[in-house]
């Protein structure tokens, strides 16, 4: 983060603010980690992995992550409908940053 953003009081236009806006929310980072660890995942599998998330929240979070090009949604035209989610290249590029956050948390947890 550049000092100019802080001095000018313009954090909204910084890369930090943009990154936080992409992963902001209770479950977005959890969803990204599930996709990073399990690869291609269907909706109900994702719901089971997370457990505590409601259908509405999961659906909304997936739509936001897809709109931000962090995940890829593939819908297969069949009955019953089949939808799979995976990390996009952009989402994969975010994982080292999330890993660093996790490492910091492990080192500093009390």
C-alpha cells in the first residue's frame, strides 16, 4: 500500500481496498479454500463442506465470486441440472495471499 493513499485519505482507490472488497464476507474465503483444496465441486458438495452456510448466502456468495472472476461456474444442460464450480486463474492467483493470511493467523493465534 502506498503512503500517498494514506496521506490523501484515499484508501478506497487503493489495491488493498479492492482486494478486501473481493474477499469481504463471512464465507467467501472459505468457499475459495474449498475450491482450492477440492478442485471442481458441485453446489451441494460445497454446502456440505461448509456446513453452516445457508442456501441463500452460498448462492449469493458464488454469484459474487463469479462476477468478480474468481471462480468459474459450468452448467451442464441435462436433467437434473448439473453445475460445477472451480477456481479461475484469477482466483488461483489469490490463493498465495490467503495462504499468507492463514500462516500469520497460525503464528499469532493465542
